[in-house]
C-alpha cells in the first residue's frame, strides 16, 4: 500500500497537483510509520519534503528531509541517504544558506560517485561547481569539475567530456596554471574529435585556446631520471583521473 501511495504522490507531484500529492504521501508516511518500514518512511518523507520545497515552505521541508536523512543513515541505506541529502542541500541552497548546503551536497556527491550513479552525481557536482565558484573556492571547482567529467565519460558522452575539459582549462588559465591548462585543452580536442564533422568548429576553437596558452619553461633536476620516473612525470600532469592522454616528453639538445 505504501508503494502505491508513494507512486501516486509522485505522479501528482510531477503534475503539480500538490493537494492530491500531499494527501497520498501523507497517508503513505502514516502507514510506513505504523508498520515500522523505515526504508519506505525515508522515501515518503523525502517526497513530502520535495513537495514542500515546491510550495516554498522551506522550514517544514527541512524538517522532513532531516528525518528522511537520519532514517536512511540509521538503516544504512545509501541510495535513500543520497536522495535525502540531495534535496536537503537543494532546500538550503534555495534559502541562500550556502555554508550549510555545501557539506550536505558534498556528502551526496561522494555517495553517488561510490554508487556509480552518474546522473545524480552530475546534478550534485554541477551545483557544487556553481556554489564554489561563487565562494571563490577554485580548488573545489576543479575537483567537482573532475567528477562531472568522470560521470560524462562513464556514459560515453564525449561531447560533454570535451566541454567540461575546456571549461576546466579556462579556469586553470585564470589561475596561471598554464601547463595543466594546455593538457586539458589537448584532451578536449581529442574528445571533440570523436564527434566528427559537426564538432570541427569547436575543435578549431580549442586549437586557438591551446596556442594562446602561455609557454611555461619547466625546470627539472635531471632529464633522464624523469623519463623513467613516473612519479616525477606525474608532477607535470594535471590531477585529472578522467583524462587518458599519453603525451610524449620531447628531448632537445639544450637544457629544458
């Protein structure tokens, strides 16, 4: 019965019929409490919290989503916990309570990453990129941009991978991390290249951006040990676990 009422509530919520959605979901919450089904209780509390967000009743939404979160955490249901955290973070964000929204969304994002769920991961990570940009936390922006790239790559969305690599490269240029920016622009060009003729204009744009990156002279203690020491080589490469570049190290007669 709880499942039927939950589904009914979701349908009415999607149709913006808030009265019928509230009636069905409220009944489902009561039944779930009475029979002691905590998983169903967490889910139905979450739905009611989402409904209250849509209505702008953030105080009640927050209470419902806090209970949904604590219930899911108590029974160790990571999926329900991720959903509750996602909407709790959304509730905080809508109230401009960013300091509370960020850690909640970060926990949700890490959960979705661990659960290999790219769709909710991209949603949470995109929100975190926006919030951290507003806070000037550029390391955080780069980190969550990487999670978005990883999620897109797992879905074989090469165009989206390329676009996010490009955006990350632009941030690295602003931070004057030119070597890393160049590598990201190169990776974006490779990803755009997999999209065929329609993506050539963007590919050319990437080439122009790559050519505009300031050349940085890299100083190594010794060259030959570097070529066989991957740990030293990794210092030059961006910390981008989604990139799959194999860039040659050019040997010249002079010192680098």
